């Protein structure tokens, strides 16, 4: 079987993708970037974050220690500033969203693979991995084409 037809769960969680988040700029509605302020240190979810928009130039910081992962329905927001994510689209079943292109690519690889291998049964994070916690409608094979088209549409918004 081809490697592109098989997906092995790398046991990533949402925390693997929140270091660099693409959001909608509150000033110009363009792409803004939320990243840790201290570039030299190993990023932690509790570090201070900076919002930077290259189009209109605003830059602001948020104190470390405050973050809230999106857990609701509707338009997704970033964990630090509460701004809408750039990489998201509404579908008939719900919202498809990602924090950054790497997160979106992981979802795409999972959705397109007809053979999906889960984490080992004795893994500590088996039920908490990102792909294990995806909504059922994203995992469903009958929605595969629609979800992949939406992922391509979201990805094209980066160009």
C-alpha cells in the first residue's frame, strides 16, 4: 500500500500547533501572526505572545500565562488574543479550522488516507490526540471529498 494511502497517528495534540497561529488582523482583516516573544527559548504555552500584521503594521503583546483553547462551536479563535483564526471555513456540518499550515496539513493527510492507524492501545495520549478528537463528520469517508475541497480552499487563502 502506498504511503499516501496510510495515516499513522503521530500522537500530536492541539498544543503542538499553538506556538505559531495565523489570525485575522483586527485592523485590516488581513493575515496576522501570533508567536512567542522570546525566539531563543523553547516555546511554552505560558510565554508572552506577540500579534504582528505585516500588511498594516500593528504589533501588540499579551502577558504570558493566559491562554484559552477554542472548545466551542462556530468561528474558531486563537488561544491568546481571542481573534478569529485565518485558516477556517464553515461547512454544512460545522466549522473546519486549523491554527497554522502544519495543523491544516495534518488534518488533510488524515482525511485523505483510506487506512488510518491509531495510536497504540497502551499510549497515554491515545484518546487525546488531535486526530482522535476530530469531529465525526470530518472523519467520515462519505464527507472526504467535501472536506478535502474545503481544506484546499482554506490553503489557497494563504497565497
